[in-house]
C-alpha cells in the first residue's frame, strides 16, 4: 500500500517537474492562435490558448489554465492598433507596462483611474530584462521592434479625439489592444511573470477597416513567435 502511494507521489512530482518551465501564450481569437502555432512549429514547451476577446474573457480563461498546469511565464500575444508616432503598421511592440486604459471613472472634469480612486492598480510592470532579451532576438530575425506601454481597453478607440486623450493620459502609450491587462491580472494573482507582444495592423484613431493590414500583422506575429521558445525557455 505504501509502495502504491509512493508511486503515485512520484508520478505526481514528475508531472509537476515536467510542467515547470512551460510557457502559456494567450491570444484573443483563433486566427492569432494559429499564427502563433505556426511560428512555434510544435515546440513541446509551450501551450497556446485562444482565451476570448476582451479583458474579462481572457482573465477567466487564463486563470482556469493556470489552475490546471504550472507555468513559469505567461504571454499575452496578438495584433493591435498602434498609436500614431509611436508604433507603425507592421512593427512588433513589446510591453514595458501592461496598462488598463479605461478602468476608472469619467467625471465632468477628468478621467480618474483605479489608483486615484484607491481601488487597486491599473498597471503591471514587465521585467525589463525579459523585454530586452526578446527584443534583441526579434531584431536579429529582421523585425522592426519597439517597446512601450500597451493599453488594454474594453471599448476600442474609433476617433482621433479619443486616441489623443488616451495618449495624453498615458505618456508613451504605444499600442491599444483588449486583452493584456486581463491576462496579466490572472498571472499576477499566481505570482507568474508576464509579457505582452503585439504586432500592429492599424493605427489607433478613426475606424477605417479598409486600411487595416490584418494579414501582415498575423504574419509578423508568426515570425515573432518563431523565437519565443528558444529565447524564453
């Protein structure tokens, strides 16, 4: 009986050791997941999850995944909109900070963030060493790589005026997307480091779907994903 118990414990410990050091990559939609998988080329040390659109869906999906497997790093990855003058279409942006762009309250005078209201944080700082290491690897394969704050919003920007207000409120804002803050919240709750990678399909501002280059952004995401396992595992 004791032998059986010891065998079960050994198997359990082996499973934990096997999952330690794994990376979880969370995208919003299947097209992004497929691009990441093409880049990874079946690497056994990385799991990829299409967690849904928006911070709530991805927070829930990421939390569920983290409850079932031990990971050493979580990455929010996908395409996004680049702020004019900060991130041009076709470039790759690595987050220095993962920031909620609209979590707070809008008063008649100004927007007040969660910090200002005393309710918590709207920003997760990304490990600079990880960002630098990955940026160097991406540049080596010929990608245009930038770093800066990546904003998570629940309502995508569709006007130049709103884009300007976001850029003013969050200096250096490089990208607008909809999932990173949710992924980062779930990872932070378990003490796991997080990265966010966005490839730029359009500029933040007036909504012009005809100008979006989603195919090019997905190709850039595939290329960026090709070095993730080698660099980060």
